[in-house]
């Protein structure tokens, strides 16, 4: 009886190693802004701290805009383009403001080898020059988006496919889904309404794409904008291949 139990246990372990497992693919590369956090009151220069995985071009873009999406300051950082892991980014960005209390949006963004958006994160801050600083850290960030289907680098065909996963919206703006080709053109798009921010829910949404005559390297981009729909507050993506 003892040997039969051991044999049964070995069979179960063997099956667990060869049977397919359900998986959830968090879009990559990841990005987290550590400082400044949402609602910070800042003087120039701003110290920026983030966890970032650079794109294939090895560039990290930091942009500071006002509420009208006008650029106040920007910075382009070149890192080792061979890095394929998350790094701890530390930088400073200078700015000038026409008056104290100007609302601003600080954005960090990366791109892939075809200059398509890879990942973006934004925080809303107040820009001041009166000497009063309130530096708030971002709360421990959780993954806002998990995609269970399709998987990264999956090859798809048929003109339509389903996107499945879970999402925790960061605001009440719609979640936008876009298919961007390697030439930068949008070949498919859809959107999903959000009932309440910070409430995690499961979704299954269909997206269609235009006629293609040969396999295409595309990137599925999932994002939410600010209320003015001018700046991405959060954006993640996964690479896919579309076939005729």
C-alpha cells in the first residue's frame, strides 16, 4: 500500500509537469514611478525616481506638460541599449513656471524598435517656485493590467480575435485597445467603458483588424488617457503577429 501511494504521487507530479497550465501575461516591459507621487508640490529641479525597463532603442523619455498639454520641460536619457531588464532610474528635470501653483503632468515613456509606444506612466503634480515643497511617494504600485489571451508573440489569423484578462482602471476614462503596425499605422482599435476607477474586473473584448496580405508585426497597445484625452496616464503593450 505504501509503494502504491508513492507511485501514485510520482504519476501526479509527472502529469503536472507536462500538462498545459493556465497563464496570465502581464504586459512587458513594466514601469513604476516611485517619486514624485501623485499630488506632489514641486520646485525645480524635480528629482525623478522610477523602475523602468528601456525599449530596444535604449531611450527613456521624461516629459513635463501643463494642463493644456503644452511642454514645459523634457529630457531624453540614453541608457545601455543591450539592457533587457528593469533598472532603477534616477534623474532630475529642470523647469520654469509663469506662476506658482501651475498644474503639471510628469510622464515617463519608452518605445520599441519601430518607435511604437512600449510603456508609459504619468503623475499629476503642482509646480511652484515659492519654496514650499510637498514630495509624496507613489503608493506601492500594482499591475493595472493582466492579459491572459492573446499571449505575447502569439500568431493570430482571421481578421478578429478576443482580448481577455483583468484590469484595474486608474480613472474613469475608457480603456483603449489599439493594434499598431511596424510602420506606425493603426490597423485596428476598440474601447471598453469603465464604471469605476480602482475596481478590478475581468474583461473579454473583441478587436478587428483591416485586411492584410502578408504576416505583420504588430503591437497591441492598451491605455487610459487623462480627462482631456491628450496624455496617456497609463499604457502597456504586447507584441503580436497577424497573418492573413
